[in-house]
C-alpha cells in the first residue's frame, strides 16, 4: 500500500487521473463490469450513509415522509410530459422482456422471445411521472395538501461519458416530491430545500457553495424554475451539487391531479422536486483532498482518530496499550470514532501512509519515549502538521482539533474559491482566462443566444444567477452581445 | 374513514381479501401501475425503516459493512452458476436497449432500434453473481478473510401471482454476502445470521418463528444448505420470513475466487448469503391484526400513543391541552412517540376508528369529566380493553403498558401456533386436516419423492427440518412411503 500510494498521480500532473486514482486507491469505489456503473466499496459507502442519515433527519424535521415508488415506469407515462421525455429519452434503459430460457441447442441462456412485454418499461431516471400518477389518487381536497414525500433509491441514466460518483449510469440519490395548493407555497418549498442542501453541504461536507437559479436552458426537464448549489473544485471547475425545482402545474396537468379548494372548486396542484445524489461524494473528494490522498472533514469521516503504537518489545506495547485504553474510552464517550491499530503484521510507515490515503483526520502516535516523557505525537491530516503534546488532556485536545479541522477545510475551500472568482465583462479576456478555470461573475443580457455562444466558444456554461448578488440594479453590458445586462451570472466550466 | 373501516372484510369471511383490504386501507401500500409492483406508502415505509435501522445495527455489531453493487447484471455472469440461473431465469426482467426516440411520424415515443445492447442486462433478482465477480479482485490472501458485506437495495423477480409485501415483482431487501477461509466458518456464519434474523423477528415484530433447515428441494438456487425461519399466519399457513445460505465453494468456483492460505497454497473461498425483505411487513401484518385493522407491536409502531381530547367548548379544550402537555413531554423524554390529536375537523369516533385501523398501540381519551375526576381513559389496541385510570402517573403506566402489549402480542401468536401445530404420522389424517391449516410435525424418510407426492396431493411443502427438535434419534415411519423416518419435519401450506 505504501508503494501503491506513491503511484497516486499528482494533481498538478493530471487532475482527472488523480481523482480516478484516489477513488480506487482509497477504497471508495470501483468501476463495475456494466457500462458506466460503479461499485461503492464499504469505505465509500460509510461516508454516503453518514450523509444520508443527516439529510434524512433534516427532511423529517420539515415534515417530509419517506415512501417507495417502483423502479420501472411504463413508457406511456414517461411520454406524458413533453419536456420531461425530451430531456430523458436519450438516456433511458429499457426493459423489453421478462424471461430467459435455454437455447434450443442447450448451450446458451437466451432472452425468451415469447416473453416480450406489451409495453416497454423504463428504469426510472427520476420519478416525477410515476409519483404524479400516484398523487392523483392521494390528493382530492386542500386538506390533503401539502403532501411532502421523499424516496431514497437508485436511478439510471445511460450516460455516454462516465466517472465514478460524478457521472454514472446508475447512481444513488434521494428525490423529494411535494404537492401544494398555491404557486407561492410550492416556490417557497423549492427555495427552502435549496437552503437545506446548501447548509448541509457547507456544514457537513465543508464545501462552500453558491446558491442560485438556473438559466432557462439549464433547467430540469419539465420545471419552471431550477434552484442549484454550485461548488468549485480544485481545478477551478464547477460541480452542481444539488438542485431543487419549482415544477409549476406541469406534472399536475399531465397526470390530471386536481384538488378542491376551500371554495370547493377544482384547481391543479403545484409541485416541487429536489434531489442530491452520490455525486456529493465527488464534491467531497475533489474539494479537500491532496497528493497524499483523501482529506475528510471530521464530521463525515467514518474513522476520525487513529492511534498507532511504536514499540520494539512486547512489554512496551503492553505499557502503551495500558496507557491508551482510558483515552480511547474517553474519546468514544465524546462520540468520536477511534481505532487503536496495534496490528503487528504492518509497519508504522505503512500504516501512516494508509491512514493518510484514507483521510483519517487525526493520527496519534505513541512510543516508548513518549511514555517516559508523558507526551504523544498528534498529526492533523488537513495540514499534515505534527506536534508533540502532553499526554494529559489529549482527549479534549483531539475533540477541539476535530472541530478546528472541520472549520479549516471549509475555510481553505472558501478562500480558494474567492481567489478563483473573477468579475469579468470583456469577452476576449474571458476566453483567455477560462482555460485556467475559476468562476466568472459576468453581466448577462438574459438571452439563450449569448449563453449558447459562450458554450460553443469555451465549453463554459452559466452555472447560475446567484441569489446573494443584488439582481435588481444590474448595470453594465453583456460581454458577448454588448446589450444591456439583466443579470449578473456565474459562468464556469463544469463537471 | 369510519365508513370505509366497516368495509374491511372480516378474516373469517375471506382472509385473503381481509389482508388486501387492510394493506390498502391502513395506508401501508398500494398496487403500482406496473405489473406485480407496489408503492410503499409513508405509513408502511415508516415501519420498514424501523426494521432496517434495527437490523442494520445488528449487522454492524457483527462487523458486517454495507456496500453497493450494480442493479444490472450481464446475462453471461448470470449464467455462470448453473443451478443459480436455472432458479432465476424464468423470472428475469431484461434490459435490451438504452434509448428512446420520437417515431418517424412524430406521434410516438418508441424504443430506438439502433440503441440495442451488445449483451442483454438482467435486473438483479439477487446479487451473488455480481458480488462474486467483484470479490475476485478483493480477495487474495487469508488476510483478506473473512469478508463481510451487506447491501440494502431493490431486486426484481418477475412473479406471476403477486400480493403486496408477500410476493411482488420488485421488492426491497438486504442481502449479506460473506467470504470465508473454511467451510466450517462459513457454515457457522450462515447459522449465526439465522439466529440474528430469528431474534429480530421475535423481539421486534413479536412474531414467533421456527428455526430450521430447508430440504434439498427447497434450497436457494446454488446453495449447499439453506437455513430458514418460518412463521405461522392466522390462517395457519406458513410464511418463510428470512433465509441464510451456506453456498459452499459454488460461486467461488464459478467466478474463480481463490485465496492463498497460511501455507501459501491457493484454495477456493467459502461463501454465505442471507436476506430478509419487505416480506417481513406481510408477516407483521398477518400475524397480529384483527377485523378492526392493524395491530402493531409497540417497538415497531411509527406512532405508539395517541391522545384524543373530548370537549364541547373551547375553554374545555384549553384546559385539557394544558393538563396533557407535561405528559406529552414526559412520554417523549422516555423515547415514546406520541401525538395529541386536537384536530377539530374530525369527530372523536372517526379518530378512534382511524387509529384502530392504523394499529396505534395505546389510545388515551380525556374529557371534561376526566379533568374534574382526575382520570383518563386508556385503551390498548391489542385487546381493545378500555379502562379509566388516575391521571397522575399516566406516563409511567403507558410505558409499562407498551411493554406489556409487546409481550402479549408475541405470546398470543406463540399460543396460536402451539394450538395449531400437530404431530402427525398418518397420511389420510394429514390430507384431511391440512385443509384447516396449521403446522404438521411429521416423520420423513428424507427422499424427494415423498416430498413431491405430498406437494402434489395437498400443495403443502416441507417448510423445514426444525433445529429445536432432536434429529439424532428419529423413530417412526414416513407417512407416505412407510419407510423408516430420518427426520422430523414441519409440513404446511405456505405463502
């Protein structure tokens, strides 16, 4: 492993290869033998589980309830909302048969041609159509509203270019689907979920995000408005990390979902949907990690502290173990996950490299000399700084250090983003500088033409109209069209 | 709802219809618009989530780690283990294409014939093949063993006759897959998981189970040995509620998974797999519920206590609310979920019927007269017994009552099973009595012929060779063949 670690590509050499190496070598995920799919390994899945448990509690606090809807969607449902099918048809996995059989010569297992489905079924790329078909039976009166459901599940989009976590044919996600009596309430729900996502990503993943609105071109297929959180990776590219959609009455109309209002008159229901996926794992990995491996914010690290004893004789190990035991208990009592690694089949150097690769936030090393001196060596993974400190009070020190690391990795990422965000209203300058990555805050005339031109010339896209920039008094001119600007937008290349 | 409740079919009239009615009316699940699939509604899903969280903690205590493997399995993998494919080929949903397009006349959305997959993909009916393909890369040395993984996911088996929770084309489950260095260790793991399941089902679902071994005919496709837990439903039929398989080296051989032992010699790995599914919801519902609706064991009830105020004037409601508030806090502090239902748009009678239908274990009713008398009415859902008790100390009383209900529903089910379990060694008698349901403990000669004959004549099957019956000194003769018996087995009709 210590050897393999050296083979981790350096970020400066090839950022993309570094990411792929890291995902594999840190035991997060690996490529599956099915095109574009991945296997999430136990260490990676443990991080995803932590994300799930925090978000799930957030949702429940807002009164959202979990449910489960079918994996397969009849093709005809899927086609009902015109924009929606346009958006997803090109990447749909289709089930056409329901049986295999042995071939006539007995040599092969083949698809039984007699077991053809009357109507093809699509593996859900997202569940709006199935859910709105269901909501028709659940919603009759204003008393049934709001209806707030979420599901944790797998979805499938047959992507052509895939990368573990960032873009895979199958991925895990949650999809919330809410139904409301008024447009205003639905729009507020969509915004509320945006902030739930943003707060979660900042406070737990320690990834700073820009909260904004998508341009019409970049909206979810079938939405009237898409809210997004956009994070900056270490190569200056944007990663869309979560979206929340105001769907208007589109799906209610396609699936004929009405309710009787207080005046006993039928109205179409207003809708939102919102989701985050295993893509967040990509954001987490790419934001903080370095050439030595993963850097994990302590709040999401499956293992927060590792203690490695250094010894030559068995008696020394016994003495260290005795000394360390109460500290382990103390840390556990504080809710901190800790491992005492006294495995004598591996050298300390190997262990150090492995825990660095895995991003364990704090490492304690204690040797015979430390025992005498009453000290212990503390290393923090984020800065790789080592320090010899008094053994007494080490549990409290570690607890503070974990908090400090959580804040520091966020602050570092925030600073990086700040240093790579530029105001720009000159297209030539933009075209030159976009090659080095970064977020460009630019005046935009609000037209799809400008947007298309930028994308064509530079592969960069309007990531969002940021909510924290005053959009009411935008001055200046669009850098492409020269027309008066309507918005200030964030433009960047993106994953 | 009070009206609808009356429409719940009585068990004595039509047990099967009663079950279907109950699943729908208690808001547990409904039939999906995809053949044989179901939608799990929030109330049903909340119970499943509770089951998941308890089991997941059990697994983790044993060192099992969660991971995620792909939904789709290449047809060629699937075909590698001969018995396995034989068992699942007939019910496989097959993905053959990866794109839809608009038809030439622009009117329809059709499957794009040009987007045909080179190799068809099967939606996993279970993941042994994918996982053992993966384990080949994870296992090299005895140091990599044991390897203990689990995944929570959806699976699909294209069943012809389906019923919500009991048998659906898509269902949710967990599947554990472990790899070991020795046959003995693997066999022990398979047994250990059987007991984890049995303890969970008895302690949480309050469903008593028979722990046993399947006959060779009833084994999982590809297993050398299948352990099972079998529960008795109120109609006397058996429900297989969880299975754990000793897979020998079958999958290791099919996927060429070897490890270097301590002597540095390659050996094939030994395997187990084990799973429980949303079928457990069926066991839970059918074991305890009655003609008024669900009866839930308190430990799995999403809502454990409901408090309904009875009042005519607003001041009375205020006084009741004031009185009840500290009790609600006290119950919550004890970890008991409680709802105070002061919704004035619904009459008390409606509420009572609804909470009975939903199986809320304890109902408290408090009216103006109770306020004066310092009393409160307590109803327990399992026996429907009502009692007026002093208001003081009500939280502690409720806490004890919940424990008592948990024990009582288990004991009732255990007694029911006892009363419907018969020793039988006369085939004529068996054929007569099997029509009334029940478990029959019969001597068996151990041959597949006898087993087949019983199934053909009566549709009953050998559910298991029970572990708690001494199988070493079996006397008597097989009731079909008249040959000396080798085992005492449980025979029953089953879901």
